[in-house]
C-alpha cells in the first residue's frame, strides 16, 4: 500500500534511485503514490564529491530524510547523508514489515476486494495502531479486542484476526484458560491428579511451548500457555483442557473448559 499525499519535513522515507545527474539524484518514494524527490549532490555524502556515481547507483533502495516539501512547485528535497546506519536499518525493517502486512491484507480480503474496500480497511488498521503491520500484530496477540474501536464489520474483523494469527510471528504470547474438574467417583483425588498430569502433557509438550497448570479453588484449575504465536498457544490450551477432561471422564468424573475465571457467585 502506498500513501497518498506528501511526506513531512524531518520524516525518514524509503526510495528507489531512478535517475542520476551531475547535480544530484532523483528518487521515487516507495511509500508514497506518484511522489519523487531530489537529493542534491551536497546531500548525497559528507565532504567533496567528484562523481555522484561513486556513491549511488540506479535502482538502489535508499533511506532519506525529508528536508523540505514544496507542494506548489511539486518538489521534495531529500538528504542521504543525514541518515545514520541505525536509522537506515530500522526504517528498512519497518518498510519490509509494511510490505508483509500489505500481502496479508490481500489474504484477508481475497481477490475480489476492490481498491476502495482495501483502502477503507487499511485506514482503520493504521488509525488504530499507526500502521498495517502493527495492526495485524496487535490482532494476532489480542484478537478482536485490538480492533474494537474501529468501524470494521464482524466479517472484516474475523478475516483480519484469522489472517493475523496464521501469519504474524511475535516473540511470544500468553493465553490463559480454566478447567473445572469434579470427580465424585471412588477414585476421587487420584482421578483429579491423573487429569492434571494429562493437562500438563505427560512430558510431550513442544519445546517452544511453556504450559503450566495451577490450582485456583475447588473445582477450578488454571491453564497458562506461553508460545511463539497465538495460533499455537490457543491450540495447546484447548488440547490441555481436552486431555484433562478425557482423563477424568475415564474415572467417572466430569470437566468443563472456560476462558474466564469463575466468580464466587457462579
């Protein structure tokens, strides 16, 4: 997705070098629709420059600082030398992330989505979280809650969250659920212990997953899962509860899985 309008002075932008002249370099702005900027020779590198082509080449992707924007004369002045290595690396990574998110938008909306629909939904994500990528990231971690202040329809929310959880990798996510275990059969506490052992996975939990079962208050137990992504965490949580309930039912007991902790009045 490319933004309409103009960049702001002081902003870092990603561009592709389109044309090199003795007086400077013309750059197509990759994040803005139909916008082109100029890096004057004095802004290409520090010190005296004999040949601009010693420093840049056509087709090169660069990160520039916007020095000035003159909308009336359709001119954007850029600087290459005012961007340090750290800024360049961060900006390129941000740009690559936004390109990923642009592809995710296509997956979420399908081939039949028109440009107007795409733009409207993208603007909702950008407005809520400052960018497409961060919008998908927050949707992967927090689900519908991350987009509750947007004007997206239920179907659009579901598509965004589902696509996010299938594609976004975050350092880790935590999910929590609860299971009520009751065993009136003669096996009593021993049956509960077996169910809890089954919930913990009997030593077969994937290495990248941390799963912990803890006592809340009879008959409720908490299952907490930490995993590299939301989809894995949710799957492991549900499987843990399923194993516990199945193990207890073999003893004649019963179990129920729920996401929220029960209150004393329930």
